[in-house]
C-alpha cells in the first residue's frame, strides 16, 4: 500500500475511533450451528479448500537457488524448492518407492535422499540414483520422480495447488485487486521466524472466525491484545471473496491534532486480511503473521499452522530472541485465549443445544466470509 492509501485508512480509522463506532452491515445474520458441525457440509468444504490455491509461506523461505522448505497442506506432505533456474517448484514430499518423506525441515540441498532406502532426487524432483536399481525395472524408467504440484511465487508468498493435474496457478486472478496491496507490504522479504502448530477440536471455519472481528478484544483479550488495540472498532473492506479488516490501536486518537504529514500509519493500525478460503494474514509494524487453517478429520477438528516474519535484521542474538518472544506471545494469545474458548463453543454447537448463532451488524467480516462460502457451495444452510 502506498503512503496515500495508508493515510486514507488512518483517517478512516481515526474517525471510527473518535466516534466510538465500527463499520457495520445493514442487518444481523443468523448463522446455523450446523455450518460448523454438519458432516456433509464439511466434506464439501474440504473439497473446496483442496481445490483452492494455497498460500503456504513467505518468499524468504526460499531465499536463493538451492534452498528448500517443507510444509504440510491438508495433510499432504509438500516439498518446495528453488532450483538453479531460480524457479519455485513444489512436489509431494513422498518417495516414489515406499512413500517416505524425502526431505525434512528447511535449508539448502540440491539432492534429497529418502531415509528409507536411499533413493535420491534432485531439486527438480527427478530420481537421480540409489541402491538396488535391478529390483525396479518397471518403475525406474526415464521421468520417474516425485509428483510435481502446481507452484507459484506471487505477492511475496509461496503458493501451491494440491491437484497435480490442475495446471498452472493463476494467483493474480485469485487475489484480484488485493495482489498488488499484499506485495506492497514487502512481508515476503521479511525474515521468517518459525512455524507453530495448533491441532484443535474446532471447526476450521470457526477457527478462522476468531480472526474476523475485534468485538471480543475487551473481553477475551483484556490483558493482551485488548491493551493495545480497540475493541468493537474496525474498518471493513471486501475484495471479491477476500476481505481486509483494519484495527485501530488504542492511542490512535493522539494523532488527531497532529498534521497528516507526520502520521506513522503503522504505529496506529493493525491490518488483518482474510484470504479466501482458509488463510489469515496479519500485518503490523513489527510482524507479518500467516495463519493457514485446514479442515481436519471431521467437522469439529482443524489444524492451524502459524508463521511469523519480521522486518527486523535478525543477525544478532538479542534481536532474534526478542522476535522469538513476540511470536510466542502472539501464538500463546491465540492458543490460550481465542482457541481455548472456541473449543468450548464447538462442543456447545455439537451438542445441538441451540440451532443458531448470531452475527451482529458490527461483525462484517463474519458475514462476508460465510456469504462467500454459501455462494461457493450453492446451498446456504440459512433458513430465513
Ligand atoms: Fe481473538
């Protein structure tokens, strides 16, 4: 985002903070609990997510030719490489012999040796050698290798598709107007500081919903985020199926008397993107967080991969330690505050005690997300 756009957002954020209001929808929405508990609905959603382009990390995770990283996407083990030609490629991280993962973690490697029987692959996914070749006259033909997946590098992030036969990913089309905006943050070039996993008894959409409003900050996060950001005060803008929320920080009203030229927008805002269907991206002055939320084994199970990147130079130990502590703090807040409560809610919804939840006019991100799912799945569970 250029400075003009950031100043414009800051102006809008200052106005809602001063007026003690928030962006609103025209009316409330009654949301069926079944949207989070119904098996058939869940199965169709899993397929929807499986077919969608998946943001899986930062460009900076593959900084130079010869680097690689590994991911788990909807349970599929994925290996991403940057080969000598500079291109990002993705493969199922599954040996063609007995399906062991051929790579672990991330780093630099031009060859991957399967730990099971030492089949060797290059970073373009081709089988290049290994012991006992006489045993595999049918399999070891030219072209044998890891199964390649569609991959792209776009807007600073790494993307994969889970269907090997689906053809190239069109991320520019997927993101629309949001693509240049995401690129402008430069988050893709920030230093990645790890990945933490939350394997939870929460429906995947309910997990996403915890990021879609700040109405809960003063209660759920009263000793954490609520000390920094305002509650029930957010700007909402949609970009096709994606949306952006801007959370004004508590002290934003201090800039009201200062000239706009002197404003530091990122000292007064946090920006949260919901990238359809299952990614949350949070941008602040110090952190670029990615939450990849995947449907799990059943409607009430999901897995969240939480990554963070920082614009700080991590070459000295003290800065690295500080960045790690900030990440742990943000992660613990999601785990111990949002997700702990969400797991209780999931149990209540599964009990059938109450057929519906309510989305308020002050929760436009929730409305937008679920309207997008209803439209994509073709048969909203809404019954009014
Ligand atoms: Fe929260």
